[in-house]
C-alpha cells in the first residue's frame, strides 16, 4: 500500500508550519489517526485515513485524499485533504454580546425599564 510518514504529510498539507513542529505535536500526543493516538512520527498515513490534530490551539479533523512528494503551494496542499472539522457553536452565554449594531443610550434605557417592569 502507498503511504507517507505522518510528520511529513502534516507538513506537506500545511497543517504544521515545520516538520519538526509536526514531530513535536505527534510526540506530545496531539495527533490521532483513525481515532488512535499516533505513537510514532514514522507512522504511515494512507488515503482515506482520518487525522485529528490539535495544532496551535486549534482542532483540525481531516480525511487524507492525497500524498505529496514534496511541499508545494497552499493551493496544492488543500487538495491533499478534506476538512471535516466541526463548526464551533455560537456563544450563547449570559453577558456575551451577539454581533450587530451597538445599542444606543436610548435603547439601553428602554431595556433597563423593561427589565425593571418584571416582564
């Protein structure tokens, strides 16, 4: 079967800035292949494998679609994988303001009056 070293694939797919950075992430246990933690940087990834990595504090879940002989431009790197990363849920916490225009002083007074009325 055709495969490529995990550290080299992460670097060629531009998920890691450097190959040594990819090696450090794998050794720290921040990379999984098909749900199992990658124990060695030399582990081979093959077409169809699902790679889950937490690099630079960001979760990435990708399916391997291709193997690269060398690191190329970003447009080529994007063809090596299919992004399966789940979308982040919007913040719905109390005190977290949703996007939109900032309320005016008049709007804030109306909100305060509404809250005080007990409604």
